[in-house]
């Protein structure tokens, strides 16, 4: 008997001060049996940080030709390809050819992704936007994960302030680079 996806429902009061985005999001996310909770929650955080008109979750692992999260313009073309975790160089090369903007949100140590992609041929590698989600924040968020959740997420100056019920937690999403460029 095949394992089935687990559905999570999030009601998120998003206040992204950095971008001037204030929305209440109702998100249903399917967690594939092979996905970790950290990967799932990184997808949810990335969705919030990238939220704009045209954003959608893909069909997930059942459609490997699509990004985990895409922002599509009014014609249906991909305006932004958002990857989660540690995509390989071939996938990022393909993404950079298919979309004008590619971002990766990882829940793993940034050095791990940097090593994996070092010297690889990636179209427009310098334009890749790479972000590391605070691992302690993810661990605390994961420990409180429930199938239905109401969350408040405030983003200001790159810091995330997450409130679940009466529990508040915070962390950062840091930008990093493939090469020797300095980190912001």
C-alpha cells in the first residue's frame, strides 16, 4: 500500500514590512511522504517571503519538471522559479534558462549547497538568489507543527518574527552566494 501525502492547512497573518505586503493567507500544503517537516516548513516560509500576485505551489514531487513554488505572470509564463532545499546544478541550470529570476531557500547549512554547486555549469549563476532559513527557527517551528495552524509572521529587515498561539520565536533568512562574493 502506497503512502499518501499529509495535508496541512495554515492561516497566516503576513506582515512583510520590508516589501510592504500585508495579507492574510490561507494555505493548504501537501507533504509528500519523502519530505521532511523542515523542507515542508521551508516551503511555507519561502511562499510567504515571495508572496505576490501569481504565486503558486507546484504539484510537488509528482511533477519534477516544475519548481516547488512558481510566480507566473498574466500570460502563464514563469516570472520566478523558487527552489527549496539543495537542488542540483543541472536543475538550477534548467531553472535559470526557464525563468528570469531563480531563488533557492535552503533549510540546510549554506556551505553544503555551496560545496555541491562549486564549479558547476549553471546558466546565469551570478544571478541566483540563495537564502538560508534560520535552522533554530525551523527546529522550533517544526516542534509545534500541527495539521491546522494559525500563525502571525512579521518580516522586518530580514528578521522573521513568528507567533503561534502564545509562543513567539524569531530568526533570520540570510542571503548567501555560490562564489567568493561577500555575503550581505
